[in-house]
């Protein structure tokens, strides 16, 4: 007798989700609690485990369908698996896609057998075919070693870097080289449904622009002291705490001090009232395969550097694995977003409602700086941006907040003695 697979409870106030991908195809063997499907909610992707061991049965819904909590999405049949799905099963694993690029067409015959023998999501399969790479040669960082889009993109980038300088080497290994511009004159287009997460991000960002009086204030900060501190203590720190001493720990602790000095930046508007928080729940933007997610470091003001770095590291790992929960995302009184890891020089980040401010960090560049004695030195400088709701936070408070951050980063001893 077949066992029904239903949509599990998704979290507080979440009643529906979108089927993101099927991880098991009809006829595949499945173990008890093995993930068989991925669901996308407004904030995170959740995996649906098999209720018992057996054979993957019929897919009741297709990729992209909206499903409610408790709905039946598939069945698990008795058996040991390995059988091919019957011909009357017409539920495709992936949504129909347009014809691949010219480069993909050349690689399709060679890659088809390998690609179809590995469980790939639609987006990953599309990248594999588009770049003509062998998925079995890529190390997966997703749950249970599955490939993510980031894995394929990193593999393609590394291949292109190795091949591009010497022209002869690039010509010798075309499979990993970025496809050359097509001379066939084809003007292909592809229409892809937005994920539920991307739809939610788009809606919330637009709501923030429509509701808040957004303004951005800039400052720059000399990173010399932090760089020297990290260089001096990074080995001892890693040995004692089992985690690297990163830049984010300094900025989180500096933000906690600044939020205490300028409480309006850590406040929120609720109707006709202002809610002030005596704690700092710092939302940190983390890159995930499905996009940026913003888990929360709770009570960051009470944490040590090691606690902060361990928490951020755990968030990053679970974001890549797709195991962040709704509880990880809930709340937050202030956000820090580090666009510098992607090479951003300057930006005007948008607040994360109902929060009232977000601190944007950027890349570190050597720039000429006039020193107090009039000399000019090349210093590692970073631009900081504070975007805020001007209905609640005045310009003077925004500037003061950034100056507090600047002072703490340029003299990290302030973080130890609370200055």
C-alpha cells in the first residue's frame, strides 16, 4: 500500500509554499527521512523527507505549483527501487525548458548520460548544459553532497581563469571555457518563473521604498588597525575558538556599541508609536543558492567575538545547505550587509522592514590619505553606507552612528573598554 507524502508544517503563519524541485524521481529508491523534494516559502527553502523507506511513487504536483500545509504531493511505494517509472506517469521532474545555447547543444550528447544519472535541480541542470561541464567532476556543497548553482558557477569561473591567460591552453580544453559569442544570429530568450523567495524580496523592497522616507549617509573608515589586529591574532584565535577571526565580528560589535549610543537607529515605527529595543538582534545578509537570506544574530551585544564569528559561520554553512529555518530569519532590529565580498565599491542599501536602518559595507581599497602631520600615505580604506528611515532617524543621528562605527574600527581597543 502506498504511503502519502504531505507538506509539513512550515512555520508560524506560513500556510503555503511552492514546490521548488523534485530530488527523487518515480522509481528511485528512497530511505526513511531522505529528502525527496524541496519547498520554497517566503523566506527559506525547506526539504520534505520521505516518511518511510521504499520506492518513489507518483508526483502529485509539478515544479512551480503552490501547495498548502497538509496537501499530498507524492506517494512512497513498497519495494527496493531501481525500476523505471511506468509510461502512464506523465509528471516531469523539471519544467519544460527552451532549447539550450549552441555551446550546450554541442556538449549535450557527451553530457546527457552523466547529467541524467545525477539528481540535479532545474536551475543546476540548466547551468550544466549551458556551460557544457561534467557534473560528476564538480564537488557538491549542498545537502548530502548535491550540486548547487554556486558550485557550478565557481567551477566554471575557476576553469576560465586557468585557461584565459595562455591562448594555447584555452584552445586545448573547450569544455570548461566560457562559450564564445554565437555567430548564428540566434536571439534566444528564456522565461523563468520567479521563486517565492525572490517574489517576497521584490515585494518587501518595494514596500520599503513606498513606506519609508529613505536616505543614505556615507563615511569611510581606515581598516589598518583591524587588518593588523587580525594578522597578529588570527592563528591564536582560530586555535582557541576553532573559527577564523573575520571582519564581520568587528563590525557587529562596533554596531552594538553605536546602537547603544544612538538608540533611534535600533528602533522601529509601529503605527503612531516608536518601539525602542534595549537589545541588538543583528540581521546579517548571507548568500545562499536561492539568493540572499538574512538570519538574525540574537543578543549580539552580549556575545564575544568568537560567538559572533561562530554564529555567522554556522549561518553561512546552513544557508548553502538550505537548512536555515523560519526561526533563524524572524525578527531583527538592525541589518548589516557586506557587498564588499562581491567587489562593491559603494551602494545605497534598502532597509529591511520593519527595521529602520541598514549598514552597508564595501570592498577595501588602497587609497591616498592625508595624515594628521600632512604626509600622504596609501591606506586600506572602506566606504560605509547607512540607509535609514528619515521619519525616525535624523541626519545628525545617522552621521553620529557612522562616526561611532568609524572610531571603533580605527581603534579596536574601544570595543574592549566600551568607548
